[in-house]
């Protein structure tokens, strides 16, 4: 399988604190990777570096073999191809659900209004929000907002979606509706990198699980290997704290 | 000659109604165009002051932004730190004596109000931009928008909505404070009133009328601004299309409108 995202020797510091201390990993097309670990282990920073919301200090990130920091990759196009779903949803507050899903298509992909709207409707329908086209973010619940945010990302026809703790800001009864949308995406073969605390999702939907600890990848493997037979004491402790 | 207060008021209104009217028109012209230009000026200044250069930016770009920021800092400090009445004198007579420009009174008035308002607006709008949640910038960048697209489609619409009450404040201040421009003979309301009052020495009655006119103007202006705010917020209700039993149903949902009065 071809590697879509490859990360090599990635380092990132905030001030004197080194959050990422040399990360190597890759994700193949259609693969779902769950990144787990306690808070402060660098999971979110890793995703934010892959999306270039943070500039890495060292190392390289390759997208289809091309170094996105060097090889003259068009960053707008890269961002369109590598979508991101945030913990805090970050829907555009000045737009209703429909326009949230249209803005990027029109501005970045230069699609026509008609095409953008048709696409936006299609994906809002897909995440079960087809009825809420005219609702502003402030009128939606957390789970609804996150589903619109996923539709907004899908409308850009991304190749990879990065999920940064997509259910952590949700009330427990809304977690399920978002996870089932993500599960459906995984089954359709979307390449996904998911930072999550939902071990059930990691077990059921992922092809590989990455355990991060102190800015490095401590363990990596299939869900059965990492979640079923943890090798290190640290991971065992982490997993038992999640129950 | 009238003998009572109301007698004088109606006499003066008859005699000088046209003068009051043209003065009011001039006041409104100076206040609206001054506020509009000032807003544009402040917007430009605020956008420049909010530029964040990426880490890899060259030395030249860095120096340019720094210089622009310093210049804008001076502009804001000078025009916020001196009275508009003094600015009017300095700009009008300065341009005449040293630049050889014979500025039209109205043009000079609009210029003074614009640059003065711009200095305040720059800070108001900068505050508005800062108040927009950082996640909005990140989400826009994450779907590939440029800094400019992020600003124009996501951040500024929210920032401007948030600062609308302050912008309205500036407009109302300008309706009243344009009266100081009588010192450079702009034929606004106060200037016209002075000449009307001088003929019969009825200062109290004339300025009573003028006070009422100013009050009406500011009242109407604040009502108008509230209406614009409501308009920008859009409807509090929205429609859900299709219910579980009837796909063509339209259900109107009354929004909570968090944080909106």
C-alpha cells in the first residue's frame, strides 16, 4: 500500500519544553490510525504539525513522498487534501451550516456556487444534518456542530482527515452520534488519523494504534497488539486508567 | 417682535428654517462620510497592525511591517491625543500657509473627521479582530484559506459585528462633535445657528432649537444602528426541513440566541 503521510524525525518545542522528540510514523491509503496517550504526550501537537498549524522545528513530513516543508507543495491545495476536525468544532460562527460547508469549496477550490451548494447538501445529508442547513452554529448542540464540521471537511474532498479529539468536548450522550459518522467514514476507506480517548473506537475502527508518551512513540501496532497485549508498564498503566 | 419663548421659537423657525435645515444636512454629511472614511482608514490600519509574519519571512518584509506599525502607532497617538478642534485649525490653516492649498471648507471638515475617527476606529477594530476566537483562524487555515481569505470571509464579519456598538458610538460622537468645525467656517448646524442667533441676539431660543435637532439626530441614529445590528444577526429562528414522518415538513425552531440581547 502506498504511504499517504510519512513523518520522519519530527521535533517541536514550545519555549524550552520539547513536546515532540523525534517522531517517525506513516499512514497508508485507507488506513485508520488512532493516536492515544495521556494529555501532554504530544498527540495534538503531532496532528497540528502535520496540518502545519504549528511549524515543526526539525524533521520532515511527506505527503505522497513529497516533503511539504520543502518541495514547493502548494499549501492551500495540501490543506484542502488533508482536512482537520477540531475538538472545539470551530465552525465559522458567521455562517449557517450550509455556508460553513460551502466557503472552503468556493474560496480554496474555486468551485461554482451551485456545485459547492450541491456538495455541501450531499455531505450534510451524509452526516445526518441535512435538515439543519439554515441553522447557525450557536443554534446547534455539540454533537450536531461536530457533524457539520465533519461535513465541512468532507466537502473539500480530502484524501486524509485528521481528527483532534473530536469527541472530547461533547456530552456523553452525543459522543455516539459523532463516532458512528467516523466509523462509517473508516469503512468507506477514508484515510484517518484520530487523536482520541475513545478506546472502543480505537479497537473497532483502527488499522493501527500509536501510543505516545513524553513526545515519542512508545508503542505501535494493530489494535490487538497495542490495546490487547501492551508491552510497556507505561501503556498498561495508561490503559487501565482509561477503564 | 415676539414676546414669549414659544413665540420666539416659532418666529426663528420661520425666519431661519432653511438655515437650520442646511446646517443639519451639512452636519449629517460630515458625520456620515467622516465615520465611513474613518472606518475604512481604521480597518486598513487594524489589518496592518494584525499582520503576523511567518517564521521564514525575510528581513525586508520584517522591517517594512515594523515601520508601518510604528507609523500607525504615531498616527493613533497623535490624533487620539489632541482635540479635534485643534486638529481642524492645524490642518486647515497649515495646508493653506505651508502647502499653498485652499481647501474647500466641506472637504477640510470631512478630512479632519475622517482622520480623527480613523485613529479611534483603528483601535476599536483591532480589539474586534483580537476578540474573534483563535479556532476560527485555525479552521480557516486548515481548509486552505489564505490569510486574506480568512480575514475577509471569516474573521472580519465577526469582528465587525462585535464592534458595531462601538462604531455606532463613534457615529453619534461625530454628529455632535462636528460642531467644533465651526472654527474653520464649515456651514454645519452649530455654525448656522451662530449666525441665526446673532441677528436678533436670541441665543437661548436658537440653541434650544439646535439642541432638539441634535437630540433627534442622535436618537434616530441609535435606533438605526440597533436595527442594523439585528439585521446582521440574522433570524433567531431557523427551519428544519423534513421530519421523521413527513419529509416535506418544515419545522420552525426558535433559537436560544446565546449571548444576544
